[in-house]
C-alpha cells in the first residue's frame, strides 16, 4: 500500500532522535548546530576604546575656538597606556586602542595639528565621542548565539571573539551509502552496454556533502547473502544507512529482505510519488535509520532530499521547521498533474530580481541522469493540479545555495 509523501515524512521525522552533543574545536565547527548557547566571556568591548586615529583628550579642556594641549604619550592597539591624561594634556591614540584614564573624548586626527609636543585642535568637537564604549555591544554572560543555531562564518567570528572554543554542538550521524546492482561499475571503469556506471554513489555523497554531511560509500552485487552481510556490517558502524537499488518487486530486488534479516523494522515501503515510488524506510535498535531508495537516479535524489536529508538535519539539531527547505517560485511554463501520484517535476530556479523563477527541466524517465545536471531542485505538484505560467509553485531546493 502506498502512503502519501506527507505521511512518509511524518513517519520518518517521528522516528528521528537528536544525536548527543560533543565538544568540537571552532575550526571544525562550521555548519554545526549549537547545543549550548554561546555567551560573552567578558564585556564587548572590554573597555572604552578609540574608534578613530586621533587624540585622546578631556572634554572639559575643549575651548570654544581653538584648543591647545600638551601631548604626553600615545596609546596604540595592543598596548596598555602607563600614563594618565590630566588637565591640559592629550595623548595620541589609534583605532582600537585603550582610552587612557583621565581622557573621555577622542578627536579625529583630521582636526588636529601637532607641533613641538603641542596639539592644536580646530573645528567643532563633540564631547565624549569617537569611542567604542565598554559593553556597548554586549555584557559579560550575555547570550550572543542561542542554542539551535547553525554556525556560519559570521557566528564563528563571534565565537572566536569570546573565546568559545571548543563549542558544544550536536554530533553528526555516521552515515554509509550502499549502492546495490549487478550492473554497477566504478566511474573510472570501461563499461559494456549491459553495465551502468555507479552515478548514484558519487551523486548522493556529493549531495550529503553540500548539506554538510560526510559518509562512506560501498557497492554490492544483487545477492541476498552479500547484501545482508554488508548491511549488517554497515549497520554496526553507522547511524544512517542509505541503500540504493534493489528495493522494487523484481526477481533481483533483495534489499527489503536483507533489511528484515538484520532486524530492521519496516516503517513503510512505497510512497505515492513520481518519481521515487518504491522508497523504503526502516528502523533498527538504538535509533539507527535505514533508507532504501530506488536505483533510478532521479528517484534516488527525490528520496534523498524528501526523506533522508530532513531526517539527518533533525538528528544534528536543526529545528523541525528548518529540516525540509521549501521555497516558492514563479512557474515559467504551465504544469499539470492528472495522475494519481504526487509528481516531483525537476526544475532549475534562478533569481529574477528579488523573486525565484522556476523553469521545469524536460525529463525522459526517472533514469535520466542528463536531466539531473540541469536541475537544482524539484517542483512539487500534487494530484489534480493545474498551474498556469506565472503561478507560484512549491519548490524543494537540492542545493543549500538557494536556501
Ligand atoms: P533498481 O532500483 O535496482 O531496480 O534499479 C533501477 C534502475 O536504476 C536500473 O536501471 C539500474 O541500473 C539503475 N541504477 C541502480 N543503481 C544505480 C546506481 N548506483 N547508479 C546509476 N544507476 C543505477
Ligand atoms: Mg537493481
């Protein structure tokens, strides 16, 4: 019995458990989701600092016309000034340098002329200005990045500034892709007409990588004993198993039986979608997940993006609503689905001004790897839908660039 894609997603997500968290050095934390908030370890800025190159002075010394002050030293970034600015005195100061005690204002260098140890300040000066004030950005112990947020380069910078390394992030799942098929040959191999280069392996691995996940890859021929043995071994070493091929009803489709033999509980087998109908999802003890995707490349890709990646994103800490990216794009051509299964229409979207425009990609069959290269995601077309050109359609991106 086929279930709907929505039900399939719901079943998958109900079986997913967040992985435990771990401490990881900041240099390896890009893309990882925080399990604990990052807090300021000190005030930011930690003291009053100069925002300009110029002179540190006391506002009370400012005269209405022209101010003349004795230069008694300088304060540069990275050095602690060992003097105090008293009445009638000034100190050279540079951007990011500590404001010397006694001073309360910085005058930018463009308004100053220094000669024989005296600085002459001309033009209007705003008292207490040109400063980065202590704690104006954050106070010690303030939460700067909440838990649940994925670390990107700007937030890595914030972590670094407050000494947050290692950070506590959710562990990533150990993951394996197992491609099944007697016909499969490696990319580098010569192929005869009855043989197929294993394109699913590299494609799915690359897709995982694009979304920040790593995995290992194996290939096995269509023999129940071999598939079972390989699956059992991989299940012992991984949190997520992604199998391709051998999951339909053919004479050489052994994956379901192999999954059952290693103790997998089948949660569903068959989703009402096109391409990608024979998707299988099973669970193993300890929260391990097995996804068996049809071997046809487009079916495998739809399964990966609709079911596998959302589960993996949840495991590593993304909020549920952030696990399955959905965009709205303007159709460039009319589309209709009069079939009895939800259709995934391969499309390429691009930004048209501030909006996304979706151009469906012509596809011959679910084995059309040529079409694959033209698409960057799929339009979701429910049954009994007719959409005109210019209508908004739901688009599921296959690349994080769009998201
Ligand atoms: P299957 O799901 O095993 O019935 O395979 C369906 C179709 O997908 C067949 O034409 C297979 O040759 C093809 N196929 C299966 N696995 C792969 C793979 N790893 N790379 C490319 N094509 C594949
Ligand atoms: Mg096969």
